[in-house]
């Protein structure tokens, strides 16, 4: 390949990026959104994997419903490592004057709880001290929602079943709360020894006894699970390891990441409309330059290559800026996520979401920039003679190689979205919906242009000019309608999906 296109591209770039500010802004925001959401999701998943034992509350857990472990089972558990016992049930908490009550998730814990991590209390203190009996009354630590519903402050008393408890502390967070599954009410923590005083342990009561183990260093949790199942095949217990503990949390995070990821892809697609518009405007402004080059003997392929190189250089700069912006999103979001998860984010560079963002940016540029860039082939040396005469160049169809390249980029982008989205079916629906939305708004723009061309010209000059500008050659009607339609569709879809997630 001749170096002449490179020299032409370098010459054009010396003039700055005045005509490509919208192009760069759309590309940086779109790529940054995909890279940022992907990096944040990767950081959260890495944190869950690294701190699974803290979230789970142990290395392994044995659960029994309706009954406690028998002596043989307790002996086996005690010989395996450090055991922590938690009884889980639902109950009603009532203020002493019986004016307020709330459904709660009651958990009665022993002195070993939690085996990993710490329970943060307000006011600060030790959990065992907060739950201990003082002046004949057991203590309790409650989540903020329970205190608010009962109208309690530390020191006040309330009842659970037949027992009276004193609210000693409010739980800021418990390390295993995120993996506790569906909660029908705020959690209240009491001492295991106080559970009998409530009178709630009756035949048929729905009580789950969870025995969590902290295995000796170097132990294989999966091997221990196999041994436990072989030794007690009829125990009827549910045995899980820390690695199997987070399906609900992982599903929730994947769903949020899916939602935000598709919003980011849509942001990039909407930005792609701006990219195409910026390229079309830029090429239209370079008509005289392109015609001059052709009149001096430059081949269309050479001129096309020069502007394609220029576009590629600007695209690389925009993608790099977007990746840098996206890589900083986990750092900026860490304080917010810390309020939602009891573990810190694993900050770092995650190559896969950055690579997906870069590829998405490159494909969107190819999809939206190739057709307007192909207009270089429609510029003829004779354009110099038409300049200033008001005569427009004859309209010609977009060359098929440009259409084929854009179509290939669109197919590749759809495949990339489907392959990198956790739910393939939703991704395929999204791709079909996006294609349908583009087709609908393209069709709407064509109808507007056709209606403007056939409409009766109004008498008022301003209205006549406005109507004529809708259907004149080179009018941006199609791009404007597409941008507005897709943009409003995205806003409506985000609001509806967010409301659906909140309701669920």
C-alpha cells in the first residue's frame, strides 16, 4: 500500500478534530459505559469469589429442617472443625404496649457466630455482649427496619413470643446477610440460649438449624461433603460448600449486570447515530477537497483510504479514552457498592470487559461510518464546477462493498452481544428488538420525507422553507428521526425495566 493515503490523513489531522467532536464524544461515552459496567460487574464477581467464606459464614454448612442434629451427627461435626450453630425461623416482634408489631427473620446464634467476618453494631460493641442476659432480660441486635417499625431505640424492650428482649444494638451489617435468601422481614439476632424462652419451638414449627464449619487449614471442603453424605446417607440434611453458596446473589448481580450492560450497548448504538451523522457532515464539508484531489489524478480508492485512516486514528483515540474512563468506574463506584455488599470490591484491571468494549466500539464505528464514508466515491471532479451554482450532484446509491461491510459489522456486533451476555435468550430478543426499532424509525423517517415531498406548499415562507428542508437532498431528516426515536425508546425501556426489577 502506498504511503500517500497516510500522508493525506496526517495532513487532515493537523487541522484538529473540529469536525469530529460529536464523533469522539459519542464514542467515548458509549465505550466508557460498556467498559465501566463490565469492569464493575467483574469486580463484584471477583469479590464474591474471593470472600465466599465470609458471605457464607463458614467453609461448609449443614442444614436440617424441623430437627436439630442428633448426638452422632454433632460428634462428627465437632471432630471436623470449629462448629457454629444458627437457628432460623420467622416470628412476630411486638412492642410492649402491643401498639406496633412486625414480621421478623429471627436467628438464634451461639458464641462462635460468625465464624468468618464480623457483625458491625451501632453503638459499636461485641455481639456476645449485646445478646447476653442482664437484669433477667436477654439482649437482641436488630436491623434498622425492625427498630423503625417498632419505634425502638437502644435500651427499649419488646417481645418475641413469650420472651421479653432488650434492644441493645442495631445491626449495621452481618457478613452472611447477603446469602440468606428471601427475607420476609428484618432480621433480629438473639442468643441461642434465649430461643427456648420464646416458646416458639413447638411441634410442627418451621425451624431451620444451620451448622457451619470452619475446617482446618488445607482441608478439602468438597471431600468433606462427600464423606458426610456417605457417613449419614439418611440424615436428610442439605450440605453446601462456600463455593456453592451464592447462586441467589450471583443471579441477582448477573441480572443487574445484564440490564445495565444492555443499556450501555444501547447507549453506544444511539451514539453510533451521532457517529454516522458526524462522518456524513464532515465528508459533505470536504466535497471541494475530494473533488480537487480527484481532478489532480487521485484515485477514489486512494482518497477513501486517506479518510478511512483518519477515521481509524480518531476511533482508536476515542476508544482508548472510553476504556480509560470505564476502567475507573469500579474505583468511583466502590463507596456506593460498599453500602450494598458486606465485602469490598476487588479493584483492578479486568481485560475481558475492556476487550468487549473496544470491539463493540470498533464495530459500531464500522456499522455507522462506512455508508457515509462511501460518499467519497460519489464526489466527482465536476463538483468544482457546480460549486456556487446551486446545482446538486446527482444522487446515487451507497456502493455495495460499503453496505456489505456495514452489514458484516452489524452481524458481528449482534454476535458479540449474544456471546458476552449472561442470558443468551434475552440477548437475542434484545438484538431482534434493536434491529426492529431501527427499521421502524427508518421507515418513519422515510414516510415523513415522502409526506413532506407531496404536501401542498403553505403560503408562509418560513413554513414552506421548513417543509422543503425536510425532503431536500442531503437533509438530516432520517438521522434526526432515528436518533430521537431510539433515544426516547431507550428512556422508556429503562424506566419500565427498572420498575419491573423494583417490583420483583
